């Protein structure tokens, strides 16, 4: 559905960009069927609406500013090229080897789930803070009515080449089920990196990470 006022693609009752009531919500209101609205940003399952909250954006940005970059696999191989030259670039070989092994189905990764006793929007904001803090940039978000899947880039390190970290959030009885999964293509072992990535994610999302309180708003009768 597209907002008739600003043209942005939106769902629910109100456009997240301009705030106008969507046509579907107008039709429901005329029929006397006004759906229940989330009472706060932290109850939203919509990725765009959560990240559109100014205070949430500010907190995510503050975590990104604190990120400490580590030594990437590419940088390590460039050092090896200079220290132990063999006539063929290590980094060039790796650039060819990873996609080749990936095409043969070689990969590694781990998966973990937990239930957070917080609304889905707050759990999502915590995930975004953790990703920002660890320099795991969001690549895309897939939206469902009561769920959201966020895919982030897993930067390369001295342990493994570049991969992905996928986090799925599902609303469940006022709580949120969070599942995190790493995928590193073209590499059979990551020397514990996936385990450490998931450890950090699930430890950090147990905390509120400086996020603002719920902004409960009254609902129209």
C-alpha cells in the first residue's frame, strides 16, 4: 500500500513518513473496525518505524561511534605479502579461493535463539545497537506482520573472511524470539569467530543499551 499524501510505501494505519492515515485505515474506521495501534515505538514490528524514531537513531549512532575496528583478513594478507613474499599475492589468492570454495558448497556458521522479555520494537533496537557497535552494517531488512529479519555484513577478521549475520525477530505474547545465524561462505572453519559473534550479540541485547523509554500515546476511541 502507498500513502496517498506522500507516496511512500507503507503499511498499518498511519504513514511512518508523513503521519497521515492510510486509506485502508480510513476504510476500517468507516466500518467501525478500528484496529488496535501499538502504543509505543518499542511495540512496533516495522523496521522503518523503529529506526525512524529520533532518539533511537541517536542511540544507534552513539554505539557506531564507539566501534573499534579490528584487523581484517585482507589487511593481514597484505602484511603477509610484504613480510613473506612468495611471488604470488596471498590476498589475490584469497579473493579467488573464497568464491570458488563457496560455489562448491563449503561454508561455516552457527545459529542461536533466545526469548527476550521485551516488546519486539525494543528488541529490534537493541539488535541494531549491537550491530552498530560491532561494525556489522545492515544490508537489508525483510518485513512481516509480526516479524522482521535483518541481514548484516559480518566483516572479515584475522579468523575468517567476510560473511553475513542474519537476525530474525518474532513477536510472541508480548515477548520477542530472537534468532541469530552466521554464514561464512568458502571457509570450512572460522576458529570460533561465529561463536564469539553470537556471544556478543546475545549478551548485548540482554541490556537496554541507553535506548529511550516507551513513549505511550493515547489511542482514539
